[in-house]
C-alpha cells in the first residue's frame, strides 16, 4: 500500500514498512525527511491519465522538491518539469526530462539560466515582463539560437490563499499586466531570435477547488484567442499549478479535477487544438513525505507543556513563514490524549509547530506530516544546524539516502569564511 499508514499496533508505516525500521535501515539520524516514491509515481500517473493525450504536458514544479530521486520517479511517469533556475533545469535534464517537456518561469532569470534554457531548446521560457523579451533575444542572438517564449499573464485576481503565495493580483511581482500584453507581443515579434509559442498564467498556491484556477485560465485564454485572431501562431496554453492538498482540516480536490476543468475550459474557449500545460508541484509530493524528529526533552511550566524536538524551523520553515499547519503525530502509536506544544530548538519564537494530542508519556519520536513539498528545498543551516538527511523509499525498502552534510562541514565552512 502506498502512502503513510498505521500498522495493527498503531505504529506509522510508509510503503507498508514501519517507519522506525526504515530509519534504522537507512542509518540516518533525525531529523530526517522520508519520502514514498511509489505514492508520488501513482499520483503522477493519475494526473497524466486525466490529461488524456501526450500532446498535453504535466510539468512538475521542481521547486517543490528538487531531489533527483523524486524528479526521476515523476519523469518515468511521463512528467515534464517547470523550473525557475539553471540549477533546477540541470537537475531536470540529468533526471531524464526531455527539453521539449520543460518550461522555465521566474521574474529574474540570470544570464546562465537563459543560456542553458535556450541552448537546450526547452519548450518555453515564460516572459514575465515586456523588458524581459529583449534580454532573452540578446542571449539567443549571442548563442546563435532561437528562444521559444510564452507570455505569463498576471490576471489581476485575488484568490483565497496566504498573501505570500498569491501570485495573480495587481501588486504581485509576477507576470505581465493585461494593459502591457500588446507591447509584449510587439517586443517578441520585433525580435527574429524569438518565437512566440504560448500564453501562461499562475494565480497562486494552495487552491483547494478548481473555480479560481478556471477564472484565471479564462483570462489567459482570452489573450490566446486575441493572439490567434490577429494572425499569430501559438502551440500551448499553460494554466500553471497551485493545486492544494489537505494538511488536515481543509479538504482539497485531486489534481485530476483541476486538469479536467482546464481541458473543459480550453474546449469552451475554442482552444482545444492547443496543448495544455499544467504545473503541479505540492499536490504530487507533499502528502508523500514526512519529517521525522526525536524528542530532546519535555518542559512543564504551570499548565503549559512543551515537547522539544530536534527538528526546527530551519528544517521546515513553512509554519514560521506562512503560519502553515502540519499535523504532528507519534511514530510508535496512534495520536490522541493529552496535548503537547511541539517546538524546535532554534532560538526564535516562531520555531513552533503548534499544539497536538500526543498523549502520555511523551513520545520518543514524532512525524510532521505532509512535508514532501517545500520542506527540504527551503531548509537552511540557521543556528549552526546542518541540513537534515533525506530517505527515499520504493517497493517497501530504502532506495537511496541523501545524508546530512554534518556539523563538521558547517564548522569548517564558517571558519574558512
């Protein structure tokens, strides 16, 4: 069975193997991320099936989890990649993603980013401003290549999500305002080194149902229809990602539902001859990874009880950054009973994972659930704490381990500074 489950005695299991045993097999101390590759593959396969045709593209948002094992697993299911840097592009290419199945986003692409993207002839470089057209054209000219570009439209819409992950409103740095679309097409058309291939948009993250996705998509479709009506040629419409998951308490529909809604939109808009690109990240990987932590100590002060664990906000910053809620559960038994306030060792008040029913006695180890996305990729070495290990599980066994670089390496790097 895929995903996080419980054994008959209540112990947590991943891929039908007790989590504690997987950690022993890996020989990795906590804190450590553990991922179920089989569950990720199954989710990608379901989403690809919803697309229904190879001309449509599932472009996994690599920023969610950049691990080679993850990107390779999804590529084997036919997924492409949405990348935002040269580093992510190099990982995607090395993991077996064909250039024709890669798109690049980002408001501040460097010269190295553009050179690698243009040099490999990726499916589309998403232009996020009128000014960016000249930069891409200059790099294409220097390389003697043609840059394939699409316009990322800012639809000017507010969605019900956290302000830090809302990307489609008027004050966001992302995308080209509708008032500037004509100037953007003119800049592209004036550059023989560029070819326009599509229109894209991305309204924000943690969408729990398709309606705002379709509303933003309708704006992008309007831009695409106007372009075609003026005699321009296009290959694709990219409606972005942002598909949410249930972190516990706010259910979200499956990625396939977003895909079905997007395909219906293209048909309704008369654009079903174009390829659809969708860019899920979190929805494919977040539910299938956990952060395992050991209890360092407990602390009681009056009526307050804290469980201090060895994972901190440097390992999982989402709660401190977004106010995100991750369920915390004992590794060796079912959750329930007396509550504990779970906190990490970092010297910040924001290093707090909330109150959870963990029972008595205090558990020796806990998991922070739904940590497969924006966990390790956003981790830091703040407070002199080395990055955590990552353990990748497939077929009920440890497939690979990315070990923590360790404290000694951090000390040496700081002393050399």
